[in-house]
């Protein structure tokens, strides 16, 4: 393994889980004597953490490799992550790629760096996915004002459109001790907010090596994390509706640190399509979850994942989804256009929806999302909230998010970075974010 103060840079595609793992891999490099630099800088090694969820992430990979080699044509380029597990030979064949590591190998990347010479063809070290049955804890900090804390990995669900089980293996979790240790380490860095992340975090509690259970459930985890001193905010990232129990919702509503923000995948508002997707709930359960959240947290923000253009989705099915979401009191949508993925059931299904129809449906739901977010923001005007400010100067403004995920802005002031303030939401700006006034200016705090 080579260090000698070599420089390493990282690029992450995809989800919060990938960001947490990139950050952990970067710390491993630094412990081995490497200097971490920005991806735009000249580095000796460029590590790209890949994603396989959408076609777009796949296509970005070649552009990112070119960008790295433009910075340093002699740099060693390594690919890790989900796409690297699913299609290692394909990535290894990309011009300029020297090393491809699969699901279990990525955390040992420095072990493979005995020689940084460029290769004619990328070297592949990729396990059979059945071997991805052990857990590696991860968290990110230093990149943002919030930290992503990984609590779970892999998935036992068999959704017909999804490659994640093929890329990450079986569902498995950190121990309670492991999560709390990492949470305390994060809090000691002065980070104000932790976002819990994983592939299927509501499934927390499953052990390693196929052992079915730890001692703890997701409800236990939330309960214990809420007691960790020094953490101002805790946020639950995406959680399956069938795994978001009423007890968890009630606990969040009474919590010291957990914020009133939920992101709950729906994927379709049509029960017929949900069954074809092999989702583990029907739309009626989804309504129950949203109703319960707003019953105990009327100002909660609720985000929704939805897929358009799934095989067999007729105009009627799509309109069913559109009207369902239009009538549901949710706050915003993440809209995904269905794309065929190798080795999935959906890729073999009849009723392929033409690409132009998929695009039209996606545009309609994105428009609905704008409308929903605007309505949610308008409902919050005049309320007093707490905002955590980010660390970026965007055209003379500093942005941040309230506990219930309203994006706010005020004139740039570097002293506000990574600080929490009580504010009053005053008006919605042209860019969709909300202007604010500081409460100490308003009410003499």
C-alpha cells in the first residue's frame, strides 16, 4: 500500500448512504497517511462511489472519469459502490479506470493500492453478493453541516424494479452500541443534525451473516438516539410505509431531538401497480400513515417517492396516482422515471410504456410537486421555527432548513454557518425558498 502523502479525491453518486460510506472510506485513507483534496483538484487517486438506481447515474460515470483524468491524466482511478458490484467488467472497460471494487471490498480499498501505475484494463475485485452479509458502520461529517449516519445496509425485499438487493446483499444492521458510539463521535465534532440512513432503515434489527435478529428494533433505536447528549436534531431519512409504525410516529411527535419530517416511498397510487411492483402495502395503508403523522404533528413535512412509467401502467393507473397524490396532504414529491434494469422481473414484463409517455407523466408529477411544496410553504408563513444554516454563499444569501424542512434564506453572514436560530417565516421568494426574520429582532430574545 502506497501513501507518502499521496493525494486522494472522492466523487459520490446517488444516495445519502453512499455519502456516509464515501466519508468513512476517505477517513480510512487519511488514517493511512493520504491527504484528501477536492475532486476538482489534482490528485494521485480518484475514487468514484457509484450508484445503480437510475440510468442517469450510470451515464454520469464516464463523464466523471474524464473529469478526473483532465485534472491529472496519470491519476489512478478506482470505482466502488453499487454499479461496481452489479457490472464490474463494464466499469473496468471504461477508458482510464484502473480498479473496480464490489460491495465487500470497497471498505478495504487501501489494501489494493500496492501500485498506482495506470492499467490498460481495470482490475476487478468483486464478491458474489451472497458474501455481502457482514456490516460495516459508516457516517459522514466535514462535508456538510449535517451528518449522515448509516444504521442498516442491504434489503430482503423483492421489489420487481429494484437492483439494490443485488448490489448490496441481505438486510443487516449495526448493533445498538455501534450506532450510539458513532452518534456520540458525530456530536463531538460540533455537528448539529444527524440524518439516519440505510437501504431499508425501518428493517433495523436484523443481524449479520443471515442471523435474523439483534436485540433491538427501529423503535428501540429511535428511543435510544433521542437520549444522546449533544445532538440538536435527528432526522429519519426514507422509511417504508409498512415499517413506519404508529409507535414511532408518536415517539417522534414527543421527541427531544427528532424533527417532524418524514420521507415515505409510495411508488404508485394504484393498487394494481403496487402489486406488480411487489410492494408490501396498498395505498390505504399509506393514507393511514400520512393521517397519523398529521394527527400528532400538524406541521410535519411529508415527502413522497413515486415512479412513473412502470410496465403495465396505463393512463388510468397514472391518473389514479396523480389524483391520489393531489388529494393527499403531502409536502413534496421525488419523481423517478422508470428505467429498465438488468436482472429484474420488471425488465421482462409486458406493457412497456413508451419513453415519451414516461417523460410526460414525470413532468405532470413534477408540476404537482411544485404546487404541493408551495402550498406547504404557504401554510408555514407567519410561524416561528428553528433553522440550521448551511455553509454556502449562494448569490449573496445563506440558506438553511427548518426542523420541518422548509428551505429558508437570508443575506449571507458567515457567522451563521452551522448555527441554529429561532426565526419567523415571512414570505416566499421567487426562487421558492422562504425569507425569514430573526426572532431576536422581532420579539426581543
